[in-house]
C-alpha cells in the first residue's frame, strides 16, 4: 500500500483520518512535516491546514485512475469544495479541469491560471452577468440547468458555445436531504422527458453546440451503486460526445465511515460507461469533497474548559463561523489535542458563537485539554472554509499549505478592517 492510499483504510487512530504523510512524533501531531501546534503559533488559530503533497497526490490518483480506465476523459475538480486562488492554481497545474458555480468561482479560477477551455460552468440560477463573464472568458463548457439558461445563452452568445444539459436521473441516494440532487423534483436540472425535448430543440440552435449530458446525484455518497444507475438512466437519452458524471463520492469523516476507494468509484463509473454509453464518448467527472476533504485539518486553540451538568465543554476560538457541516448536516468529526495525540476522556467541543447549536463535536476523547492548547479537527478540507461566515463578527480563517516541512500562507485571515471595509 502506498502512503497515498492510506486515507481509505479502516484504521481507528486519529492519524488514519488525517492527510497521508501525517505523523505523530513524541505524541505530537505533525502535518506535512510541521508540528501542528507550531503552525498555530506561526499562523494563529483557527486555521485550515491543507497538506499540499496529499492534495497533489490525490489529484494525480484521480486523473491517472480515470485515464487508465477510460483514456478519453478528464477530471474536473468541483471547486466549491475549497474555492481559493492558490488551490485553483494547484489543480490547474495538475492538469485538472475545474467546475465553477457562478461568477465568483470563475473569477478565482481565472486568477489561479486555470485554462478557461477546461472550465465547466454550473448553476441553477446563472445571471446574464455571469453568463456574459463566462462567454467572454472562453469557458469551454456551460451546463444548462433550465430553459432560461437556453434563452439567455442564445441571446448573449456571439460565437459557438459548447453546452451540456443537466439531467435529473431520478436516482435516490442515502445522504442528507440537503445535499441529494438526483431525485425527481430536485431544483437542479431537467427531467428525462424535458431533457429529450430540449435535445431536439438544441440540435437546431445556431450558437449552442450540444456536446452531451451531465448528471450529479448528490454529495457524501458512501455506496457506488447509485452512480451506476445514474449512468444507465441518462444513457436512455441517446448517444453524445460527452458525459459529465458529476461528483459525490463520500469522504471518511469518522471511524465508522467506510467510503468506497477512488478506484472502486472509478471502476463503477467506467464499468457503467462501458455497459451503457458509446465507446467513443468523452467522460468527465467532478469530484469535490473526495478530492480535498481528507487533505485538510483545522487547528483551534482552547479558550475555556467548563464542567456542565453531565459533560465537560471544551470551547475553542472557532465553530460554526468556520464549520457549518455540523449544524447544517449533522456531520460528525473527530479530533485530537495537537500535542497529546490519541486516547483520553470524553469531552464536548463547542464553538464561540452565540447559539447552543454551535457544537463542533459531541463527545470526543481528548487528553487533558487545557486553556491555550491546540486542538486539531480532522477532515475539514471540503466545504468548511467554503461556507465560513462572519457570525458574531468572526474573522474567516486562513488557509495554510504544508509540504515537505514548509508552510506557506495561501489565503490570509480576515481582519477587523475587512469587516469595516464594505461600509458604504
Ligand atoms: N458537481 C456538481 C454539479 C455539484 O453540485 C457538486 C456539489 C459537485 C460536483 C461536487 O460534489 P462532491 O464531490 O463534493 O460531493 N454544502 C454542502 C455540499 C454541497 C455539494 C454541492 N454540490 C456541504 O457542505 O456538505
């Protein structure tokens, strides 16, 4: 087993949930060759630490894995999982395409030097402004979600534009309702009969070149079978040059999660493609969470340790300002004290925000947490910083990239000045 494959093992030590390459030295957590508690001293807390070597290895594992199974293909990173110019730059340099949802992600992707031809624009409510930005930038593929997209694009496009139609495959998935998208009545995409009508219509379009179909059935999916069913469903719409099969593979957040490996997921997609799609088709996939979640660790400092009626609260200097996964989707995370890794008594980790729902982890074993200590929460690379907010005037955290013992700031912490900067 290579070091890179370790993240999908079933190990029950906290390091097994940390980026591959993480070590424990004298009981201290070492991320990308740097002590986590020293990163806290240097960059302050809370901070999102991304292991750059682990991220690049995962990008290659995805790209090589897909290419070896289906040569006419591309991995298109779903950038909503961690939109930050430096991360766009890394993914672009690794040769990946990038999925952008709207103007903001498009701006960051372009700033990160991603080839516009490799961009895929998504959104169920793309405005004239956003579509104009995409057309002017030369975005390779625009995914049509609805008939208003078609009307807008036919009005705005001045030259030929490649498009895909997002199709609802009518596939149910066992994930949180808020992040399931493959079912009838989803707000994303068109039903199979609606897509069929649109396909006929687009064949006569002067500017919109219908390259193929797109389907994305949801996120944090821990079973491969629904992905195969989605391929089978969209195949009923006929033969196309391109099929974008979306993202959705789950990450391993807790010891009890056993997501399929990247390889098992790719086997499923390409086996289904061989069974149902034209052999000459180009396959795109859009992994977000499974690309980046396990490469990230958030470090906090303990601000208070307080005994409640039946549990002891460890309050840290972040919370739902930098991690909404818990309150929105009930996601469980695991954590450790950075300088006393593993074991300990059960504590409840809470944030600094003004509501009881601001709880990061309900009951997690920690060794003697004390004020000023650094706490590391695993698997926070995806969607945490994405949805960071200023609740209670919280400053959104920085992103620090670690690699081979070097640490560099990729995104600075917000400042109090930033909070005042938009005053009109
Ligand atoms: N493609 C499309 C069109 C998507 O909408 C998404 C995610 C992806 C790809 C990537 O899916 P992934 O591989 O990351 O599962 N805010 C939620 C996550 C919402 C996911 C939205 N779409 C969260 O924090 O969990």
